[in-house]
C-alpha cells in the first residue's frame, strides 16, 4: 500500500509587512504559528529584557533572513 501525500497549502515563514511595527518579524512569527500578535510581541520584549544581546542578535538575523510576504 502506498500513500501519496499532496498538500494544497504551502506554509512558509515570512515577515508580515501589513501588521509590522519594526520590521515584521514578530507579526510573521505570530502568523506562522497562528498566535495573537500581541502575545508574540510581549514574549519578544520579555526575552529582550532577560537576554538583551542574544535576543537583539536573533531579531536582526531573522529580519535579514526572512523574506517579505
């Protein structure tokens, strides 16, 4: 028995330029994982307060690598 997997929806991680505040990274992550944008932004701010250098570098790298939607 062979099962052919054909998916009609191709889900990609992109920046959300419609609801962006800085570059659209948090809005894009919220859209990809189907979470509220406010929750992702609050988590990003909490991470920035807790680990400022690592979070800042991760945000900059993701802003450069993620494509616009």
